[in-house]
C-alpha cells in the first residue's frame, strides 16, 4: 500500500502542476470546454464498462477459477462496449448542442477515456490476484507518459489539437502495455464467445453499472451544466479548483480499491471486515485532514502558475477551492463506507442513495448556476456529498454486521478541530511564509494524532522495527 501511495505522490503532483500550465497557456474558456467534454465522457463511459470491472475483481478475488472460465468472453464483450459508448457520447454531445469541431474534440477526448478504462478493466485482474505493486505502476503510467509529452510540447508551442492528441496517444500506449502484461502474467486469453456466460455476467454486473453511472453523473454533471448554463470561462475557474480535488482524492481512490478487494475476500466475516474498516478509516482519513486544513488556511498558494489570470480570477478559483475541499473532508471521513457496502452486495441501496443525490444536485444547479457560476457548482457538490455520506452511515448501521465506529469518527473530528484551531492561532499576529507555516503545523498535527490516540506509539515502533 505504501508503494501505491508513493508512486501517486511522485506522479500526480507533477501532473497537476503541468495541467495548470496547460490551462494558463490555453486560457480558461478553452480549457473549460475541454474539461466539460471530459466530464461528459466520464458520465457516458459507464456504458463501456457496465459494471464489469468491479464485478470481475470481486469474482476473481473470491473464485480464482472465474478468470479462466469467463474472461475469454468478457474481454471481447468489454471491447465491443467501447464502441457503443463512443457512439453514445457523440449522440449525447449532439443533443446538448455541440457541433462541428466540438464534436470532433468530444470524440478524441472520449476515445482516450475509453482506452484508459479498458486498461483499468485489465488491471482488475492484478488487483484480484493481490498484485498491488504492479497495479500501482500501471495506475500512474498513463499520467507519466502524458506528463512527458506535455513537457515536450510546452516549449515548442502547446495547442488544443496537440494536447488532445497527446492524451489519446498516452491512453492507447498504456492500454496496449497493460494487455501485454496481463497475458504474460496469466497466459494468453483465447477469445471464446459464449452467449449464456455474457448474459450472466451482464446481469450480475448491472448493479455495479448503475452505481458507476450514478457516481459519474453525481461527480461530473456540475462541469457539463456549468459550461452549458453559465459559460466556458466559469467552467475553467471550476476546473482550476477541482483539479486539486482530483489530485488529492487520488490518494483515496488509490487506497480504497485495495480495501474493496480485501472486503470482498471476506464477505461473510463481519469481524474481519470491522478490523479492515477501523484500519482503513485511519489510513484514508488522517493524511486528508492535514491537506484540507492547509487548503483552508493557505489555498491561494496553489494557483501560483496562473500568470495570465487577474487577481479577481485567482480569488474566484481560491474560493471554489476552499468550498470543494470541505467536500474532500466529507469524502475523507465517509468514502470507505461506500467501499464496504459495494463490496458486500449492497450496491443497489447505494445506487438509490446516489440517485437521490443526483436529483438534488441537478435541481440546485438549474436554480443557482446561471447566476452564481463556479461558486454555486462548488457549493452544490458539497451539499450532495453531505447528503450521500449520511446515507452511507445509515446503510452500514442497518444492513451490515460491521457497525459504524462512532468513537473513531469522533476522535478524527476532534483531531481536525484541534488542527484548525492551532493553525488559526499560529496565523494570529504572525506572518510566516506558507512553507514554514505548513512545516510547523505538520509537527503539531503529528502531536495531535498521538495525543488523541489515533496512532499509538507501539504502532510507530513496529513500523520502525524497534521494540
């Protein structure tokens, strides 16, 4: 797990910095359009998977023979669904009013995403076989290749066509490499179409498909509606702030699939699941608490690369960022409960919960986005995250034998409150540079974590090899 996190810490921050430069070079309006199209593809791309990726991970983890018996059918099925999804993306784009070059751009952006998702489907075999280190390398490879391509393009002239082309090429390279690695590790898969097998897999994976579609709509609909109802420029402001949300949440989205596989491997053992939940809660939440506090007190420093933006534009992005990072705080506390539920056959209940959140989100967006733009989109995202998280807790309490660790949640909340109080006290009357202030508060946070018992001294000793 530490190797997974390390790779993401090496690649993802570098990508965020480069993407800031891309937005600064292309402009807020152009980048807002690209981001809106990317968000649209993410919503529709659920059709390319239909829940087959989490279904395959769950089944292969629990039944190793599943891969040999079913994958010869799943691989061609998954590839055919990519073409269906691409056609659906273009049709939805046309309905939403995109024409001409915008539709071509949508096709290129969508193709890159579909290739990336096909690679993620192939990586599911590695997760199910507990080959997490190999999966970790592949999870960041596309971003690493794209990072290098953009760095080459920046000095010679970055344009919208060559940026989108680089995204498509990086996704294709990663998908081909992942397929080759899978066949090397587990043997060549000979395609064998079996209609009954495909129908059985699709029926079993539909709850995952619905959940994926709903999560995609819930997370990305803001960007599409913002670009359509307000302006591409407002979408650019929101994208500049949301990029940091994506970067930080990659920590959670990297760690949580590992717990998905672990939860799925002990589907009938509530005691083992409870221990995993207690461990995972601390692993997911603690690092996020410090990051959220940093953004709330020093969020403006992350926009230092926007030299072509006015102070008013940077201030607007900063306000969006701070609102969105309260949303990150909510996910830091409660996203693992969704992982527990979806890995233990409660996908349908979670899907209904997210569907209710979508209706709330769309309603708020229709009312607020035309007037308040990116600020409204940020606030709507936060309100929906709160609503969904309350539902997670209710479902875990009522439908599982695991229960909600109330004391642990209370200690985590106390630690965050103490951190914010100490940070505010440090800033009162003092004017330290942001890096010195962050360093002091990192030490303070370490003491808070030890003082609240969230991490015990004996656990640190065991990690360092001391008795």
